[in-house]
C-alpha cells in the first residue's frame, strides 16, 4: 500500500529546509504491530512520486508531514492490525488536516 497526498488550500507540502512546495507526494508506510493486537505504529517514507520511489531516490523530508503515526485497531468492531487499516488511519488523519489522500494498491 502507498498513499498519494495532495496539497489542498492551507495544507501545504514543503520540502524541509527549503521554500520548495510540492503539489503532491507519494508515501510508503512501514507498520509495526504490537503483540496486544491493538496498537500500531506507522513509519512514513515520503517521495516526490511513485517513480522516484521505484528509482530508489532518497526519502524526502516534508516539513508538514509526520515521520511517525500511532493508531489502534478497534478489535471489538472487527478491525485487525493490517497495512490497509494503518493506511486508512493515516489517510483519515491527513484528511482531517486538509490534505487530499488516495490509498494506492500495489500490483
């Protein structure tokens, strides 16, 4: 799974240490699922786009983006610690901050 994140209004994507603003970014998520079946930690890796990731380009640091997200799976509602759930949790957090986000299935 990956996320395509687009700026929207005041929700900007600025390369850290510069004034360069991106229209969009591509993010890959690394999931650490706790043994309790509930807690999840998502490490975020940002790239200019999918092609940059596939070419082995280095990770971008984007001023407005967190390097790490924490979330929980609601096991009472049938949620399980999966990369899809982790992607949905990060997507919801970014959308609440004003970004447009699409979850990308990997082939």
